[in-house]
C-alpha cells in the first residue's frame, strides 16, 4: 500500500534534527529531499543514512513552500507525504493516513495527530484563519476520537492527494515563509475538496530545532510572519482589508517595540521591530519570492 506514497522533506541547515526523521521513516518508501542551500552537515547525514534519496539542491534558499513545490513536481505517486525535518513519522502513522484517504476519496489533504517528544498532544488542526481570534488558542480542547473534517491542517506533516494538487496548483510561490499552509488549505477547500484529521495516525513534532536560534534567525522569522499575514489578507480579502490590517498591526508593533526598548527587553524589542518592518514591507508591496539564478546569470 505504501508504494503509493512519496515522502518529501524540505531542509535548511537541519543537521540537528534530520537524523531523527530519517531513522523514523520506512526505508522502502521513495524519499525526495529538497535542500534550501544548507551550509551545515545536513546533506552529509542524508547521504549516509539514505543514500537512495533523491536530493534536489537549491543554490539559494527559496523558502518552504516554493521548495516543497519542487518536490511535488518530482513525485509520481498517488500520494505525497510532506514531513518537516523536525518530525518523527513511522510506518504505522503513514499507513493510517493512506487508509483514511481510501475511506474519504474527496479528501485532498489528511493530517495526523501531533505529539511532543514528551507525549503531550498538540492540536494540529484549526478553524480557518479569520475565525481564530473568536475561538482563542484552544489549548485545553480535547483531541478528536475519530476522523473529522476540518478547515485547516498543519503542514508540518500531511498526506496530500497528488491529483488534487494538479487541480489547484502547489504552494503559492509568492510566500517565502509562514501561512503557506493556510493558503493551500483555503484553495483546496474552495476547489471542493475536504481536509481530514486522522487521530489514529500519530507523529512526533519537535517544533523547531532545524536552525540554531540567533538574532538573524529571530528577525527573519518574525519579519516573514508579519509579511505573510498581510499578504494573505490582501490575497483573499482585497486591498482595503489588507491596508486596514497593516496599519493596525504596524501601530501595535511599533508601540510594543518602543515599550520593550524603553524597559530593557531587548529580544522582545527586536521581535516587534521585525514585525513592524515586515508589516510595512507588505503594505508597500515589497516582494519576497526568490528564484534561482539562470545559467546565464551565474558567474563562470
């Protein structure tokens, strides 16, 4: 049954976590690794542990969704399992997802239940983006006991029906980081497909650890979180809604950055300054999509 699946993972300096993923995966399922210009030992670890893997090496970091789309384009199986390098996914979890996909043929995307390394359940599904403020963080909500249709599934580990992607397209290449899973869930549902959470498929998501935290890491993270949120607003709700949200958030982040700076909370000030500048960049129409240089553009 698992011959119908191709596993794809996107790496970027993932040497701290990639061994765990590779050790957890069944070694007979085809693996495609799309590497976003890693400079650590990520590729060496992959070569040692999964020499059979197909490795797509990007000369520059293209962002998560754009890189994943290159893997999607290379897959030829009925299903694609997209797994973050900081996840642990075994044969039982994958089998449960495929079995559910056969039970629910209208499901384009199926997601497992997530647990932390300590065994704590973390909700991996949600309502659509614009309802989340109403529902709150939902941290005390019990996990479903059986499969349910949902409006959003985390893209950290997900099984996707390839034919559905051929209908809607892959990840939005304009998004460099963050909210790309919100976007693809919205597009799949608008195309008439369902999203299904499969609680008897359980994976471990370490939720971070691919890159050692640094000031530049935190800046990039919060800058792109802010930019992508405004981009999604404009894409689905129009220019007026985008402008109103951007102005509101820019004022909030600027105020928080000022207060944190005055009270000596340097890291929080850095975070909120990144959010402010990312928001302003999105409002001004700054593009973040990257593409690899063509052969003619490369130095001899």
